[in-house]
C-alpha cells in the first residue's frame, strides 16, 4: 500500500503529465452538431389479453381490449398464439388464429389438447410493428 506522501506525489505526477499532453496535442476538431428537430410522438393504446373466464376441454374463450392505433397508423391484424411453455416467443408454430378486424375482441379456441395447461399471447400487428400482450 502506498503511503499518503507517495499517493500525493503520484497524483501530482499525473496532473503534470496531463497538463503537458494537453499543451502538446492539438485541440480536438470541432464537429458541428445538427440542430435538434422537433419530434412528434405516435401514441397508441395497446391491447390487453384478459384472463379467460370460460375454459373448455379443448381450449378457452379469449377476450382482449381493442387495440387503438395512433393517427396515421394502419392496423394489420391480431395474431393469437398458444404454447404449453409460459415463456414462449410467438412464432408461426404457435399461431392459432389471425384476425383482420380491429374491432374483434374475442376468440373461442377449440384446437387445444384436452387436459393440458396453455399460455396464450396476443400480438397486434400495426404497420411494421408488433405489439404483444401475455395472459
């Protein structure tokens, strides 16, 4: 461990070296920055997949809140996904339904295997963006 006197000397040596380097090196070139532009926020109200109230031997009655798109955004579709894994990522292999009507807020799943637990995920496709909700 360095003594207090040696630490002070090291600190002074570093300050001297930094001062010498700053005097010898040319200043950093000036890079003009573009002025900040005003930005418009596009907001939307995402869908929320609600907990199923009715369960069947081969699925569930699924409900969600309507996805409200921001002004100028175009709604594509809802995708419903199902998996036995709670932490799955929606993909073509988990897709059970594609619904193109934005006002549709329910779906009856009739294709699930009996006596199994499932996790459902809802994905709203808006323009090029995916917005998901988990239940």
